[in-house]
C-alpha cells in the first residue's frame, strides 16, 4: 500500500479529531446528567445516562485507534 499524501493524512486526522470531540461532548453531557440525577437520588435515571455515554466513549476509543493506525502506517511501524 502506498503512503498517504500529506494533505490526505491531514484531512483524515482532522476529521477523526472532530469526531472524537463530538463523541467526547456527548459523553460529557451524559455524565453531567447522570451526576445531576445521582445527586437527586434518581439512580435509575443516572444509570440510564451513564449507559447513554458508553457508545460515544466506545466510538472515541475506536477513532483514537484509527488515528494511531494512520500515523503508524506511513511511518512504517504498522
């Protein structure tokens, strides 16, 4: 496989970063809601919000893996 052009690598990593920021924002919002409900004693609601954060955190972790792969691919470490 030939190396990515620098401009394509830059665009790809920029898109990955934007998606990670979105996933982190969703997880942060869910965590704040969970904390609010837990403080008010609404534990079922708190758990519901915690579970809503899980897919966003999973997506962010996968995006970090992808970014690492893209970076290593061109440097010969993959």
